[in-house]
């Protein structure tokens, strides 16, 4: 049984699970297609269920997981998309190749999101065995593609909410020009006083 977290008593800013009017890109490798295609179908299903139109979902295919970060970065830099969904499947082999690729893919996707400001949903499976990957692609443990889609929708909405809040706060602040005008007036009066006083001498 999942226990609900205790209420903090503080107001919070959260994203809505509503994809209507937003544009998404999905990056998926051709490698391990037996798994990645299942992730892709569930990701698209998740976006559509949240209100996204199929015409607002762009699909980009890359050779393997290592190429995901670059493709995601280029898509994010266009500023066309509200969120990027990165899907993939990495299976541990007999060499250190798995660890190297996992680290680079994770770092690259995170760096792209931080530097472009566009939300990136991480839907790359990192599994020890093929059975684990199958379980996480819809068999026993849900589907990570669907989960990544929901995360992308929520983060796109949250980013929009934060931008609106920031804009509202900036409008409430006193314009710097107003403060400068008042201080300038005080300077003018003091200069006038000094000038008048010098003439009397």
C-alpha cells in the first residue's frame, strides 16, 4: 500500500496533466527495437490521452541510445517544442560498454534540459537482462514510455506556470525609472540650493 505524503501546509506550484495545445518531440533509437517500439507506442498513447493531437507529436529516430542526447539537444534548440521525450533501452553485456553508454546518455540528456530550458523526460531503460526490459515495457511493471509522456506533459505545464508567475511578480515591482526620477529630483533641489546659496555670498 502506497502511503500518501504528509501535507506541508505550504502553497505549491504544480504542472497540470494537460497536453492540449502543446508540441512534443519523441526521440527513439532503432537499436533494441523490440523494446523501444513498445515504449514509443505507450508514449504516444500517453500524450494523446492527455489531450495532445497526433499532428503535434514529432518522431525522431536515431541509430542507438548514444545518439539520443544530440538529437534531443538540436530539437530543444529550435524552441519549437514544449518538451522532449527520450526513449531507449540499454542492456548490460559482458563488457564495460554498458556503463559508459549509460553515463553518457544520462549526462547528455540532463545537460541538454538544463542548458536549453526545455523539459526532457527520461524514458531510457537501463536493465540487467532482457526480461527486466520486457517487464518495464508493459508486461509487469507498467510502461516507462507512458510514464515519460506524463512527466513531459506535467513539466511542460509547470514551466509555463512558473513563467506566468515570474511575469506577474515583475509587473508588481516598482519600475526602476520611477525611483531614478525621484532621486534625480532630490539631486536637482540640492543643486539649486547650493547655487542660490553661493550667489548670496
